[in-house]
C-alpha cells in the first residue's frame, strides 16, 4: 500500500532535483571559462588548440570551451534520452531523474572525458552544429518570455467580471512605459555620439519604431490587450537593443567602452559573472516552462503526474550547453578571445538584434493570429 504522503515526497524530491541540475550547469559554465582563459596554462599537454588549424595557443580558448560544452551536451542528452517519456511519479525513470546522484557524477565525469578524447575535427564539427542549437535555444527562450508576459498581463489586468483591482497593473504599465521611453532616449545620448554612428542610429530608431507598432497593435480594439503587455515587451526589446549595442567591439569608435580597460578590471569581472548568472537562469527558467509549448492547455493534472516535463527540461539544458559555448567564444570558432569578456563582437551584436526582431514578430503573431482565425471562422459561418 502506497503511503498517502508518497506523491508529495516524490514531487518535492523532483523539485529539488532541478536545482541540482542547475548547479551542475553552472559548474559547466565555470569550467568552460576556466578552460578558455587558463586551460592552456594549467594543461599545456592536452594540445587541444591544434584543431584551429594554425597551431597558436589562442585557439585553445575556443577548443577548451567547445570540449567542456560537448561534455555538458553528452550528459544532458543522456538524461534527455532516459527521461523523455516520463509522465508519472511512480515510474522508474522518475527515480532516475530525482535520485542516484553518485551515478550521475560518474556519468558527468565520463561525458567530460569523452569530450576531451574526441578528435579535434569532430569537436570543430560540434562547434558548427552548436550555432544551430544555440539559435533554437534562443527561440525557445523567446517563446517562454512572451508566455510569461501574457501571463502577467492576464493576472494584473483581468477582465471586469473577475472584479479584481487593476490599480497595480496600471502602475506597472506606467513604470514600464516610462522606462522604455527613457531607455530609448538614453541610448541615443550614450551610443550616438556622432552622426557617423549610422549602425547605432538604425538599431535604436528601428527599436523605437517596433515599440510604437507593438503599442498600436496591442491597443487596437480587436486585440485589446491593454498597456501592460505592450509595456513589458517594449522594455524587453529595448533591453535587447541595449545589450546588442553593448556587445559591439570595444575598439569601435561608436562604442563608449572603447579604450577602457576590459581585461580584468572590476567592472568587467562583475559583468562577466552577471552574464554567467543570466545564462544559467535563462536556461533554468525555460527548462521548467514546458507549458508554454503545449498546443492543448485543457489537461487536468493528476495526483501522480510529474511537476514538470523531464524530457523538455533536459533538452533545454542540452541546447543551453551549445548556447553558452557560443557566448564564450563570441559565436566565432577561429578567433581568439579576451579574459573576462563574454558575448562580444559583431556576431553577438547581430544575434541579439535578430533576437529582438523575432521577439516582436512572435508577440505580434500571438496577437494577430487569434483575431484573424476568429474572423475567418465567422466568414465561413455566414450564409
């Protein structure tokens, strides 16, 4: 006979497990940083830099990151394959997901060992594939963020029949709009120091246009989503634009960071550590948000259902392994990197700008498609 508290005990253990996996992922990020910046000094006999083709020590930066990333990829891929169909707490795969940490540590060590014994050409091929995986990860993250924005809008700006106060939602909307407009103005002041900075002018101006379009479509009578959701998505795309401009090469004349020390000063160190924290949190939050990707939302949760989809959770961490690799090597596989620098260069800038455009596209599609579909259904029903 199963104890009455057995489901709750298993569920709590499963909830605890996801934080342990997040800690493992954080450890992999720190190992990738160590392999990139100090690996060639502490482990000179590994010679994993020869895959770059020119035999320079700078190539060890890239290959060290890719090998750690590939080890992380193997580990979470193994977890994905072994838990993908889990649905109930009493299944053996649930126990494997939530327990047996000694075996998983062994699996992690074996995964890393395999990655460091793989031929350099194979690791280089993995790096090319990692670009695609990182792009898929960014797309999943966008869907998760937009789903969260929709949830916030529904919670704080409810329909009148729910009789819930909208005062806090209106205050938050005002704050988001003020922050968005202030962000655009500040970007013009900080990053358009001369008229020759045409790239920054285009980025900021187009972001302002997208913000205006989002606001108009959101407030349209047919969409009628209110100010909160447009304020949040507006602030999000402005943040992406700011982050993209900040990722521009530090030696470029329109980047205010040009000429500033960025190889170990406290600002770069704090920024670097913050960036790693953002990577881990983005991966973790996307991994537990499988509900954003369900086509049918009317499923009733049963007592023995798992609290989150294990397969999706490990798949996101698998893609996240590819994503952090691209950030650490600045999306380039053949160029040297600097210490305490992450996600810099024109490739990183354009990835974030495209990410911003995709965010607006997905958000507008989620607003327009239901209206267009309802209109089409009504047209078919009319005699």
